């Protein structure tokens, strides 16, 4: 059995899972330390900044990441260099655009009283620039399925930030400004390593071509819309809580969201390993294999998440206390987590339906889906907060929007590929059993 475990530890799924487990574990530890060392309101400012940064970064990652994976995976060497060089050129252009956009915002700082908005204006462009090489390196290593390098890079990035936070706490220098400086330093270290090792592929920028950039643009114009809308969908909860209920409630809601990392870790791992395989199968016109891969990954995860969801509901209060400490006990965090973890059972089918739509050149379907969900969520959040006056209005609105989006993407994919829910669950149960037998 030990030999089987060693063999499984070398495969791409285990390495991808290890990367996500390590990253999520460090992120969770960092979040725990920040919750205990920062005032609730200041923690709200930090979460608001990270949410806004993630949203604005989607203009770059949403436009280019899926395009890189689609056109780069399995391509010949010369074609791969052309794609990577074109991606680099477009990424630099987008980064410079945001630098220019933020210049007028600095002139408005004396007239802005909201601290959370001030922080975004001061720091967004800096962090956006510093993360450029790191982001492209992650995309390239994912497309190449070089999960050992991904794990190494994740260790460097997460441990650097964790070390900086511990030092700030030890020397009693924890503040929102010092935390932002620590974040900038971490980004500098990680991106420098990406450039020095050559993992980023920056040298291929000279291989860019106008034709390839146009190709990326025509694919990316839909995927970026989908990504921005999807990120805005996630961010809209934080934004509306901040402006309608106050920043002090952001950490309460975010504690429940952070606990969902238990679900997101395996889901991201399977997506990372599944997307290149789906792309390669579709590019080689093997549609039956596209369906088989989609059913395998989404089915296995769905079946595996059922007991996880049950455990999450039973031990929600303990999980909130462990992550946030005593000051978050008695808040709405535990019940919000219970609702989200039950909903997560259908996450795998929804995510893989969406990814597969992108892979088969139907990104506009995902775009329409996310726009629909965003409209429902924003209207629902406003009405929910107006009606309930608390966080339950926000989470219930999110549930309705997600369920509608789930059925839209599922039925949309059925127009192009032949599959059904029964087939997904049967495939998942069978492959999960085979995996268990191979290991034990």
C-alpha cells in the first residue's frame, strides 16, 4: 500500500492538490493571524482592498489566462512561443493602462473621506504592477502542467507574506499601512524569482505577432466579460455590505467565505488539471473524451463533497471559533457557512460546465450566465438588506442567483454535448471507488 501511495504522490493531481492545499492553508493561517491582530473595522478595510484588487485584476487575468491555456496547451514549440509572447505584450499594455487610469484618482484623494477607497487609490496600481510576472508564470506553469514548479512558487510566495506578518506582530507594528508594505514586498520577491528563473517566459515577448494578439483578443473579449462579471458577482456582496451595512460586518461574512476553502481547494485542483486535458481533447476533435473528462472530474468531486457538506453543517460553530477566535462566536458567520456549504454540493458540476463552455468556444454563454446572476444578486442583495437588515439578506440572495446560474450553464452545455446528471453522478461514484481501490 505504501508503494501505491508513493506512486499516487507523483501524479499531477496530487501535486496540484498539494499546491492548493499549501496555498489555502497558508492563506487561512494568515487570515487567522490578521483576524486576531487587527481591529474588526481595519480588517474590513483590508478585505475590501483585496476584493477590489481581485476584481480589477480580472481585466488582465480574465482577458488572458483562459486564452493562454487554450492556445498554448499542446501547441508546437514555435506556436507556444508566439502565444506566450503575445500574452506578455497584452498583459504589459493592460497594466500600463491601469497605471494611467489611476493618475487622475490621486488628484481626488483630498476630497475622499472613505478610508477604504483611499487605500485602493494609493495601492492598487503598485500591487497590480508588482504581480504581473508572478501572474503570467502561474498561468504558464498551469498550462504546461508543471505542478512541482507551481508548488515551489506557492511556497515562496505564501511563506514570504506569512513571515512578514509574524514579524509585524512580534514587533507590535501591525497596521493597515505596514500590512500593505509587507504585501508589496512579497509580490516583489515572488515576481523577481519568476523572472530570474525564466519560468515567466518574458524572453518570448519578442515572438509576439499581430495575428496571434488578434486571436487572443477575439477569444478574450468574451472570457474577460465573463471573468469580470463573475468576480463582480463575488465582490458585489462585499461592496454592498461595506456601503450599506458597514465595514465591521465584512469580516463576519468573510469568515464564512474563508471556511469555504475546504471546498475550493479540491475544486481548484481538479480545474487546474482538468482544463488542459479538456482543451487538448477538444483541439483534437475528441468530443466524446471532452464529455468523459467533464463527467469524471465533476462527478468525483460532487460525490466526495456530500459527506464534507454534512460535516461542515455539524461543526460550523467550531470552525468559526477556530478560524476567527472568540470575537466571531455568536455572529451570523456559522449559519452563513452552513448555507454555503450545503450549496457547494453542486459547485463542481457548475464550474466544469462553465469551463467546458469556454473550451468548446462558447464563452458568450458563460458571459450571459454571469450577467444574469450578477443582476439577480445585486437586486437581491439590496432588497435582502432592506428587508432583513442583516447578512442573511445577502447570503439568501446569493443562493437564488447561483441556482439560476447553475441551471443556465448546465442546459446550455447540453445543447453542444450529450450528457446528463445521472451519467455525471454514476461516473463520479465509479471513478471515486476505483481511486480508493488503487490507493488502499
